[in-house]
C-alpha cells in the first residue's frame, strides 16, 4: 500500500485553505521525525497521533491554523506551552527570532529536546516546566501559543504579551473548545474565536 508523503499532506492543507507562507514553512519540517515508530506510516495523514503519556502530536491542519493565527512579521520572542513532540516548536523556529517552549511531562520534554537539538534548531529553547504561568523572566512575548486546552486564559499569561502581541489557545471544556486569538492593544485585549477544536487538557504541575 502506498502511504501519503509530505507533498500530499501539504497539498491537502492547501486545499483546506492554509496560507502559502505557512505551507512554505511546514514543507521544510518533516512530520515523520516527530511521530512514534508505531505510527510512522500515518505521519503524513491529517490526523493527530499518539506520542505516549496520553498526549498527541496535533493534527497538521490545526498546526497550520494556529501558526497562521499567531504569525506576524518580525516576531522576536514566542512562547509555546505544551512542547509535546516538538513539531509545532520546529515550525515556530522559522517564524520568530527565539522560541521558548515548555512541557510538563519529563519524558516528552527530553525526547523533544533531543530531536530539536539533532535538527540544529538553535533558536528553540526547551524547558521542563508547568507552562500555565508562562515565563515572566523572558516576557514580553510577541506571540504565545498554547497547545493544551485551558478552561480560561489566565491573566498571568496575557500580561506577558507585548503590545500587538497575540495569544492563540484552545479554550473550553472537553467537547466544547474553540480556538481563541487574543490580541493585546494599547487599551486592553481583543478576542476572536476562529474554529472549534479538540485538545488534551492543560494540567498543573510537572511529572
Ligand atoms: N505542540 C505539540 C502538541 C502537544 S499536545 C506538538 O507539536 O507535538 C499538548 C502537550 O501539552 C502535551 O505534551 C502535554 O503534556 C502538555 N501540557 C499540558 N499541560 C501543560 C502545562 N501546564 N505546561 C506545559 N505543558 C503542558
């Protein structure tokens, strides 16, 4: 049986309306390097895949949508909460000067760190930490991307956005989550909902 390849996946994402500048980046990041051996044959399907510890590498379409929603020209610093496999972080490394990514599960963190290092992505900084409080020492961020669902976006994260910076996060209870884009303006915050989504929940603490 012939399996889909990276080109097929990009073509499918193009048909689904993902922007060309985002596709050009996704094309350079082989998803096969971020999935487990057991699901390698599905690496280029437009579905989330298990990566262990009850977690998943997100569906490529959603990675594209979130990258689109976050990306603005000349982003210096971006924070990702939920490193998972490291796939989204590898894509963000081409959208921003420096990428900081936090993962609460030690084994996932260690695997992603080794992967990203072997790809020589020297502007991605990988930490084992509970990301729900962000990184106040590194803030402000031009973008914050959350890849685990929050019941609501904590103010401590919003306060780490630069003016004009954007936070993209799945928000809501299981079964009723939407992708929110929150922009910091000189006067406050503006929120837009772009799509219904399904994400694993954001959890507190580390393990
Ligand atoms: N961005 C990932 C997909 C991640 S799935 C990728 O491209 O593969 C969501 C991840 O968020 C899981 O690995 C989960 O362990 C992690 N997570 C959940 N709550 C977290 C928290 N509070 N801080 C950091 N990571 C968290």
